[in-house]
């Protein structure tokens, strides 16, 4: 083949192209000329000889192109060359070459027409291919345009539609398959029927083997049935459970199913709580180390971080709720189907009734017993979780949230099985009491700090202020019934209470955490400058001296504030106009009087009630601590403004025995009177004082000694009336507290209200008595009275000058009250008490006095308890005309005084008038009068007998009367 190619090369011919890419070379192929073929044909032609020459060519010449002919021939040369042999051998090679060339030429000439024809066909094919390439290019371009413009979207829709049809068909198939899933009754029924048929033909060996296989299949079905039974412990499904129960009934193992069910519920509780806590522990630890999975549940709970404690507790209760709800719905299912079975049995055959009733009774008892068992397991798991963390590290709001969750869980338990949740109650009660003791101790220290820094300025609140407007009391608006948890209230009140299981049976969970929500509305309780509007402030100072009608609001406010009740009849304009002299509440909006400290105490009470409302077992402890807040506030007000040991010696009964008993009790039980910084104090003494609080001290910024401010009257009013307001709020809360207080502890609550809260208003007397005793210059009146002569011989028409001086003091007192009322509203009860004290002191000063007036002693000191005598009784000589003058002076004083105040009757008016009239009594009448009037002192009565009656009774009668006075005085000694 190589030689043919070489020959064609020498002849100027080219080999055909090996592929279409060489078509260009075919066009330039040169056909051998006629001269060249003629030369080859003219050579001698002996076909046989030529064939023999060709056959004599060595086979190596027909090898591959890499064969080197020259090298091969040179290697064949002998060592000694012979020219003749070489020429002969050369001629031989030439003959062989000529034979081969001639043979090739013959073959070419023979195939030349076909070659030319094929060449023409190839050329035509090349032209067709070029045209096809152009057509394909244009077709591709148009197809691309069609694809982008229309075909791709349309074909995509068609493809999707085709897929949709296929999926619909697949869905139908899947639904058909699903109907065959979990058909436990059908599978068991079929298996039992096959077993029954197989037992008929069990003498056949093949059937016997089939029967064994069916038994194995039935056992596998029971195993899967047990797995299916365990699934209802967390997510109860009626259809699923119905199939499972039907399957067990076919197997005749309903009792076994119930035993297995309770075992699964117990296991579900254990696994659920462990997985919930484990998830939070691993999440907070930042890794999934298997060491946590190997821990016991009790140890695992100790690894819960404070930040994740509340969410974990909520999820824990939610998970346990799902288990308990599944059990609740399981019981409902059995109750419903037991009733249906009972009805069917009554209508149908009695066959198998006894066995069915026995199974039904066993299931009912088992389920009822399981209620308590499951709830005990739930309580123990939650208790273990609670004990895993010290709750004292939480803030108050977080602690309340924990209590709310536990309270809700206890409510679930009570509805679940009627249990009072003893395990949880005892656990949370101990932790709550310990937490609350520490919290309360801190709050008491804060209260002492507030009181010692309080300047007793008015906290301006609106006239319609109510504690229910504070955030801490919002729970009372949500539920006025203390028996209902405040975190979740039904939308409407119905005659039948909806249980949590009924409310959340189909959807929801009672332990869903609501974000730290605070009411969107803010506390709008403060007023601007004590007034709610400029118009109100302007109208508040209007004088109602005209003939226009007096506003009913002022009438109502006046009556309500004076009596505490609704008015029984309208008040006349004249009466109201006269009452302006003493009613200093009409010149300002009738807003409550309280301080920032009072507001803080009220907020604390609200927080305490939240805890009590959520966890009722600690209600007594909480109310006890609440009472200490009120006790300490009351004791502080008394210590700051009312303590004066000389008051009790006046004999006026300013402090009732009940108030004194209350103050003594507070001091003994709550006040730490031993202020010691000794570090070596015994531990026992420290423990005893741990529950007590040091006595508070009045701020040095509060000045109570200035006469210009009526000796701190504004501060005294704010402090005292804020205490009264606080007592009113406790009275308002009493029904709520009484509802949650345990029955055995209710006497404590009743005692607290009757002996403490109700005594708050009694502090007004001793506190305002101090102001009244200093506001009037009683000493000046005593000096003026000392110069009066009562043994006049004629009836006087002009009263004595000391009466005018005393009335001027009262007018000055009235002006000062008006000045103070511009700073602080003076309620009517306060103004009445002030006037009553002043009038009482004035009347007693008229009757009472001291034998010796010392310049170093003030009249107020004398009136406060030094030895008391009779001013009129001190008279050494007194005529009938003098007694008339006494009556004239006193009547003048009363007439002018009634124009300044509307207090009726005038305090101690009878005390003075009765004493003056006693001058005119006979001996017998006087003895009876002395026995009846025990309000006068022994010296007052003695002086009356010796001086005033000495002029018209004999010595024997006088001795008899003095003996009667001595008999009266003897029991007092």
C-alpha cells in the first residue's frame, strides 16, 4: 500500500481524502495524463511474468510506513561487494518496481471512470451540505425566536399541567393506600379468619406451616398495636384510639390494653419532662455533649440557667398539659362509648354482657385510679424542677410569673382529679414564704428610708383617683372574684364555670407565655398643680355669696366628707355659706390627700395582693406582711406628729385605749427600740431583732415649731390624712382579702381591721391637739382673767376684756387656717377637729387654771397636764353679781364664736355653764350634783364648796359636802 502511495506521488496523483474536511483537496486532484499511461502500456506485457515478479517481492516491503527500505537493503549487502551481483540485484529490483507500477497503472485505468463519477458525486454532496448548513442556521435562529417568544412558556404550562395530572393520580393512589394504613381491626379480623380457616385444614403440612406464620403475624400486629397505643399519650386522636380499642377488643385484651396505657402515660411523663429540660440545658450550654443525656432528671434540672428558667418551666407545663389532656380525652372517650355500649346491650342480646360489664368496670376503676397517679407524677416532676434552682435570685415580677404558672398548674390538677395539689403547695409555699420574707424585709427598710426623707408635701392626684387605676391593681379589674386566677379570665361570666379542659380541649394551651405585657394605657393619675384644668382652678376659688344656686357637687362633697354617707336632704344656700368659715375643702378640688410614700405603700399592697391572689396557700403570710406595712406607716405618723406624753395627763381622752393598745402592740412586735452597733452581739439577739425595723425619725427639713405655719399644720394634714386615705383603701380591699383568707385565720384579719385600720382616724385628735394648744395664746387670757374682780356689787352690762382678747386669737387662728389651706386642702373633719380642740381648750381655760403662774412656764404647758384647778373656782370672793358677770362673759364669747365656726354644739359649753350654775344650788341639791358630775376634779369641787357656796351654807353642811367629795375621790387613789 505504501508503494502504491509512493507511485501515485511520483505520477502526480493524490490519494482520496480520508474525511469530508478534505473535500477541498479533492477538487485539486490531478488525473494522470494519457502520455503517462501510454508509457506504462508500451512496456512488455506478460501478465504471468509480472505476477511472478510481484509475488517474488519480499513480504517486508508490504509492512508499515515506518519501514526503512534503504537501510534494509544496505544491511543485506555482503561484506565483500561484487559489482556484477549488485547490478543484477539492482535490475531485479527495477523489474519488480516496474511490475508493481504497471499493475497499479492498470488498476487506476480500470477504476478511473468510477473514480471520476464518485468525485462528481462528492462535489455535489459538498454543495448540498453547504446549503443544509445555511438552512440549519436560519432554522435555529427562528426556533430561538419562537422559544423566547411563545414556545417556552406554552410548553412549560403544558409540562406543568401534565405533572399536575400525574400528581392528582398519585394523590388518589396515596389516599387509597392510606385507607389501608393503621387498620388494626381489619388486619386482626383478617388474620383471625385466616387462622380459623387454617385450623380446619391443619392436617396438611403446608397449611400447618401457614398457621404458624399467621400466629407470628398476629404477634407482630400486637407489637405494632402497643406502639400505636403509646402515641395517644401526647396527642389524642379519636379515630386512632377507636381503632386501637376495637383491635384490642377483637383480641380479647381490653384489660391488658388499659394496663399498657397507664404504663405508657407514666413513661410519657418521664420522657417528656426529660426531653424538655434537656433541650434547654443543651441550648444554654452551647453544645450537645452526651454527658447531659446521661444525667438523672433531678441533676439535669440544676443545670437550667436563670435566663431560661421561666421559658423552660412554661414549656414543661405545656408538655405535661398535653399528656393530662390526652388522659382527660381518653376518659371522655370511654364514658361516651360505655354509654353507647350500655344502650346497645339493652336493645340487643345479653350474650357476653357479664364479661363486657366486668371489663367496663375494670376500665373505669383503672382510669379513676390513674387520675391521681398521673397527677402525683406531674407534681413530683415539677417539684423536682422547682427545687433545682433557688427562686430567691429572681426579681419580683419574674417570681410572680413563676407563681402564676404554678398556680395555673394547681388549678389544672384540681380540675383534673379534684386534688388540692399538696405536693406542689407545700413546695412552692416554703419557697414563696422564704422569698417573701426577704422581699418584705427589704421593702420595710425602704419604707423607713422613704418616711425619714419624706417632707410631707402633697402628691397631686386627680379628684377621681382610684387605686384600681394603678398597674399593680389591674388584676382586680380583670377579675373581681379572688377564686379565679388573674392571668386568664373568661370573656363573659356565665352561670356554669368553664373548666380549663373544656376551654382548651380542642385548641390552645393554658400555659402560653404572654410577653411581659404592660397595659398599653399609662397611669393617668397625676393632676397639674392639684387641678385637672385651668377652668376648674378658676372656679374652685369662687365665692358663693350671691343669690345664685350653690353647685350640687359642693353640697354633695361637703355632706359626704362630713358623714361618709349620701345626704338624706339637700343643704340650704345659707347653711353652706356659713359653713365656708370652717370648711376649708371648698376652695380646692376635692382630690385625695396623699404623699409619694403613701403611693409607694399602696403599690406595695398591690404587689402583695398579686402574690396572694396567685398563690392562696400563703394568703395569711402575705396579709400579715401587708398589715405590717400599715402598722409601720401608722406608727411613723404617730411618732412624727402625735407623740406627746403630757397629752394623756389632761384627762381629755385624746388617745383612746384602743389606739394606745394598738401603738403598744406595734412597738413591741415591729419596732426595734435597741439601736446597737455592737458587732459582738449574740446571734440569738440578732435573730430576735431580725424581724423588727428601727423606729423612723422625722426629716430635719420638716419644721413643726413655727407659729407662722401653725406649727407645721400643712405637713400634719398631709401626713395624717394620707394615713386616713391609706386606711380607706384597706377598707376597700377588705372583701377581697376576706375571700382569700383561710377560715382559721380570719380572726386575725378581723382583729387587724377592728383594732388597727379603724384607729387611723383617731390619730387626728392627738396630732391636731398639739396645733390647737399652741395656736391660741391661752396664757395671755389667764393673765387677763387673774385681774378680774368677781365680788362686784351691781350687775354689769359690759363683758370683760379677756373675752375680746380670746376672740381676737380665734380670728387670727381662722386667718392662719385660710393661709394654710392655700397650700393644702383642709378637709372638713380636720377643720372641725381643730376648731373643737381650740374651743375645748378655751372653755377649759375659762374653767381651769393654775394656782401659780410662772413666767417660765407657758399656758400650754399648764393646760397640758400640770395641776389643774378652777379659774372661776380660784376666785376668793364672788358675789351674785359676779356670777352674773361670769355668765355674761361666757355668753358673749359663745355669740361671737358661733359666727366664726359652724360647729354645733359648742364643745364643753355644758361643762362651763353647768359649773357656773352650780353656784346657785342649795345644800341638798349640791350633794346630789356632786355625785352626778364626775367630770370635775376634786379640787374644782372643793373650791366650789369652800368659796362659792360658803356664803349661804353653814359649816356643818360644808363639811358634809367635803366628805362626799372625799368619798368620790377615794376610789381614784
